[in-house]
């Protein structure tokens, strides 16, 4: 059974918000703040966090988050691409790793540093 408000209204609201903010961004000046990406991220976050995780708003907010996930994920991807972040690390930029110094185990503590003189009546190993 399809519920009109939850199952049709939430995706329709997301579509209207995407369409409206995209049209407003195209009409605004090039230096003006663009609303399309932040609204997409906000609708996805509100839908998933408030509607899905916290349980407020019922099925409407949860469906709104599901419907706006693609819009929000593409918006985040666009911000990452604009920042110039890539998934590749050049070979020359690896972090240098210093050699590990062996830690003395409790069994070696008596031998390091070596005693200055042999103890009286001590047996010497025969190797």
C-alpha cells in the first residue's frame, strides 16, 4: 500500500528543493553563494540522522533522507573534487619510518649491562 504523504510526498519535496535551488543558483551571480549543494547535504543528514537514527518525524523524514541521499553524496563529492583531493599518494611523499629499537625483555635485563665481575662459585657455560 502506497502512502501518499510519506512515500510520494517526501521524494516530491526533495525533487522540488533540488529543482528550486538549482534554478536559483543559475539565476544568481557567479560570486553569490550557491545553495544547491548545502541543501542537498542538509536534507540527507536530517533524513538519516533525525528521521532514521533518532526516530523523529516518522517515515516522512526517513524517506526524505533516502530520496536525497544521491543528491547529498554527489554534493559532497563535488566539494572534494573542487578542493583537489585525490585518492592517490605520490611515491615520494611517504612518511619515513624509523627503525624500531628492540626492547629488552625481562629475561634479558640481567645480562644488559653485563656484570663487572663473575660471582663467586658461578658456573660458566661451556660453548
